[in-house]
C-alpha cells in the first residue's frame, strides 16, 4: 500500500458513542443523534483507502446520478484535488466496506493546488478575508443502503473535531441539487426544483452581502419556474439546521447534471444542541 503524504494538519481521533441510533434522522427533524452502532470513522492513511472512497463516489455520482466523470481510472471518481485533500471514511464494522465519505481541503493545501473546487464554480473574491481559517468540504456521499442519520452525524462529528483541534472556524462547499429532483408530487426536472429551492433558502438563509459569491456558469433562474413546492435535498436541510448560510444563486454543473448552491458554515453558528453533541461544549 502506498503511504499518503503526512497530513498538513493533525487528524482528530473519533471516539464512537455507545448509545444506539434512534430511528429518526437529524436531517428530518433536527434532533441530534448518536451514530449507528457497527460503523467506524477513520481518516484515510493509504492510497488504497482513498481508492475505496473514490469507488463509492463513482457508484453514487455516476451510477445513481448519471454524472459524466473523467475516466482516468475506470470505476473511480478522481480529480486533481483528491491528492491534496484529507479523506474521511465511514466503514461498516462487519464488512469493512466504506459506506460514507467526505474530502477536506485545508487552507495550506488549497494554496498548494492553487484554488478550491468551489473556485472553479464560483467567484469567491468576497471570501478572501476568511480563507486562512476556511476548509472546503466536498464529494460527500453515502451508500444507498446506509442513508440514515447515524452515518451523516458520524461524518459531521469527526469534521467538527478536526476544525476545533486545528483552530479552523469556517467550512464552505457546493451543495448539489439534482436536475431530476424528487418532489412531493413526483420527479421534477429541468432545473425548476433547484430554482424553487433557491427562492426558499434565499428568503430564510441568505448570508450577509459581504460574503456573497457569483456563479461562473449560472443556473438560468429567470427562465425557470421558481414557485414549486419542493423540499431541499436532505444534506442541504441538514446544513441549514447546523446554521449554514447560502452565499448566492446556484451554478449549473453540466457534468454532474446538478445545480450547486454555495454554502458556508461557521463553528460559532452551530446551535447549542449540536455544539454539545459534536464538541461536548
């Protein structure tokens, strides 16, 4: 196995809670939960482990969402940022299969690669004052048979500990809305769901103007129906419950067939119940 380079920052150990998972999801009702029994959270230490995450990403993004991915390694989702990121993994303790993953780009590594992934989709000029304390989260996905609150909470708990341990306070990322989005009355296509979700979150969770960013390839909101009654994807709802803000209108990502909302979350904005759950404070 090929060893990865020494991480640019200390990776936080993750202690697994002993209580079992309550059946409801924090992404639905906002109640913090413990992670599910039988899962383990680790940071990738070897290239082989990164490959496991990339295979899961390929299965979700290409297999389920129909994304058009570069095929430099068949059956894997690989891009130029992967070599500069830390990769967080959730494993099924029994099978050892990777069932969830996030990748994390630290400020030091963003300087090395020359940008963040978000920079390729948005003009982030107004975030220049927070870049030295900002990590980028990306390529979040969970295996289709394990999409319950426990896996997501395990990932977020490890991320929060990593942030605090390394004195970083801001997270950004692109949160995707599939162009074929499941609504309460069936499938909604053509970007209308994304336009409607943008209208909703703009009214309730828009960041202050000094943090606004501009999409490089905007979703043509004005040509879409933004009046539909649709809910945001579970991950976006989860971010909003954690105090995240939306930084501007969505970009269109044709390769992933999705609209991407730029989002920012600060540790200081975590609601008290989540702060206690993740950080014990």
